[in-house]
């Protein structure tokens, strides 16, 4: 499903070039739960953003179902993200002025067909049925991350990209979030999660270590 | 979720920023509306001030001996009173002369006092022109008496004075002016012509130059050229100090309006632009997330520009109300004489509702484009 070939990302800094990713080759199959694990600053988030069509690589190719992701126009990549990808971030990034129900509905673009009540159902499944009209500021970190999960799932994307989704959660809530990601994967979705921790190891089909911009064996 | 809902909710959430933007629009619009609403009154007031400076043109017989003219203050020559009517052949679009007053002026000695008698007729305007009178009209058989003359002759309003064997009623004693006019007597032109045995004659036409002339024109040459077409036997003298004062008064009024509005507009645009920029900075994570959720550049730009237009519209409506209220409440106090010209102008509401949102969007354009151009990866990457 996802094929990454000779991927490199270099940032030009005042101190000289910074090689964030070097010679990444990777294949992720449909329905896989992949954990990319590595220390902070090793290039995990950069890899995730590139996989999500958010950050153009310096070199290499990313193939999504045999389409070269970065040969698509910006608008096509935006459409790809809207329909194919769900993002979950460490800092949740919920929109503060929307209720949690509205946050979950945010990816529903005009013309998107979703069953009525899907957002409510998702939130109820995630144990937030009684918080629909609450604002993110009124939720705990665990609850926020579950809202972010629901937002990522609302369009039933084929791929969820999770960047340290448990990084700000206590063990109980972290386990909760991972269980939901696992459930999503069991329904046929693909999950790529980057983390520096080991909590997700038990859930993962595959763990790919990463260090200093390279995938290590 | 549609964009309008998103904008509405964001405005409701970040009330402070939205209120500051609205305030900037309100101030600019209120200033504009107040200026426009009081503009007519201000213009009339300016015209009135200029008019109060008096006539600035003197048309006298061409063969006047100028040294004597300046020494005694009037021409020793006369010309037909019908000369005034010659100006009526000129239309309002071409005439350089406004408000013409036929005068017959002579020095007289009364009870040993040297005085000057002025016979004046009703003012004449070129056809199609309507001007309010610059000088009093004197009924036949009556006199208006200058302050010093009244002192010298011991005259009071309601008294009488015999001139050329005819009794005149003193209908007004004028206030002190500190000029030669304090020794003037004013009478109806017919009475003076009769008394001096100069039937149908005058020795001066007083006039105002039209406001159509700009500073770069050689006004006197233009006036003389036109006068030579109308009255070949007359010449014109321009009272430079009055002309200059009129010009300065006019220029000052024009400058005042042409300076203040652009400055107010500029301040508002910068203010709105700065607020929009802060808003973009504040929302950079949100924008990153919206990008991640598949929002394209157009929708992101519309989030900012749509918000700017909504705030601009609200500000325009409130600004119109405030500006109209200010004009109606304080305008009459500032422009006491021409207060009746101040009234609410509903047509301005249409204009400000159209223009203010566009200007607000324009002021927010660069910040909006910065928001669009922002690389979402920069804010979503923690490494």
C-alpha cells in the first residue's frame, strides 16, 4: 500500500545542512499496525508528515497505492489528506472554539458523504457521549486525544498517522488510545505510529527502529 | 462544517481581537460619516466666512485717475448704471464675476464733518446663479450710518438727517469697524443719484471673483480679459489681501478634509492589518491542523478574508450609527449658522457597507496570504 523509496529530507540551517531523513526505504502493507520507534529528534515526525503529504521530501519517492504522492498537485494532496489520511498529534491540536462534536466533524468537507450521526457514534464509542457540547479546554488530556482519534477516523481513512499519540497521557489513558487505534486497524485500517516509548510495542505488527534519520535494522 | 460557521465561532471565541478590529472600522467609518454628514454645513460655513470677508473686485471707469482714486477711495469718473446689467449676458458657467453691486460714492461735508456717502442698489447675480446677499439692502428714504459718523453728527437709530434738502430716516447705526467705513453713510442708489444729480450713473461696481479659479491662474489677467469683452470702458482692481485670505480659507478647508480622512484610513488599515497578523500567528497550529485535515489554500484564505469582511460589515454599520449620531449631536454646535444643512444621509450606509468590508479584507490580505503560505509542517513537527 505505501512504498517509500530512497527518501531523504534535508533542512538548510544557518549552521549548515541538517539531514533529517537519509535513504529511507520502507513498505507498509494494508491493514498493518507499524510503530516507528526512536529517540527525540531522530526524524520520526518528519517521516510521518512526509507520508501524510504535508512535507515535500528533498529526494526519493512515496507511492500510495501506486500513485506517486508528491507528483500530485497541492490541491490533489489536500484532497488525498481529506479522504485517505487521518492525523493524530501528540498535542491533540483540537480547535479551541469548537465543541468536541464540531471538532470531530471538521474534516467533513462539503460533498463528503458520511452517515448521519457518525460523529456522535464515534464519540460515544470512545466514551465521550456525554461531552459532545464541551469545548476542548474542558476536557482532560486523555479525553482530548480520544476526540483527536475520532476526528482522524470520521472520514474512515485508509491510513492513520499518529505522532506520539500517547506522549502526553498517563499510562491508563495511553493504553486506552492505543486500544482504539488497534481496534481501528482490526477493522482494516492501516496505522503508522511514531513514538519514542515502548507502550505500543504489544499492539504493533511491526516495530521499525529509527536513529539519526535512518531506519535501523 | 461550513466556513461561515467556522468564522462565526472563531469570532465569538476570540472576542477581544474581533472587537479591536470592529473598533478600528467603526472609528474610520464614523469619522467618514461624520465628515460627510457635516460636510455640507462645513462647506456653507466656509463660504459664509469667505463671504464675510467682503467683495474683492472693484470695477471702475477705465479713465479713472488712479492716484486720486487711491487718495480719496473712489473714482472721480462715472459710468452708466446699466453696465451692471451687461454681466447678465454671461452665463454662470463662463462668468468670472459673482455678486455685483452698483455703487455711487462721493465725499460729502455735513455740519463740518467730512463723510463719505455710498448709494447702493440691490446686488445682481449672473443668470442661473443664486447667492445669498453680502450686504444690507437699504430702503429708499433711509440711511445706514457708520459708527464715527453717528458720533460726529450725534445721530441715533430712528432719528433723521437732512441731505440735499431731503429728510432721511436713520434706520441703523452700524457698529464700529475700525476702517474708513466708520465715516460712511449708506443710502439707496436712487437717492444718492438724485441728490448728486447723477441720474443713472455709478462710479464703481463691487464684485466677487468666482471660486472657479485656481492658484496657478493669472487671475487678474483673466478677469481683465473678460471685463474688456463685457465692459470695454471699465477696468478691474483685485483687492489682493481679501483674495488671498479667501484662497487660504478655501485651501485650509480643503486640506483639512483631504488630510484627515486618508490619515484615519491609513491608521485603521494598519491597525486591522496588525490585528489580522496577530490572529494568523495565534492560529498557526489550527491552520496546520486544517491543512492536515485537507483544507486547501482557498478555504484557508477565505477563513481570514471572510472574517475580515464580516467584521468590516459590522464595523461599517456601527460606524455609520456612531458617525451620524456624532454629526447630529455635535455638528449643530460646531456649525451653528449652517446647522440646518446637517441631516442623516442613509445613502452613506450603503456605501460604507460596501466599501468598509472590502477595505478590511484588503487590510487583512497580506496576513491571510501569510497564513496560506505558512508551512504546516513547521508547526506540526516537534523535532
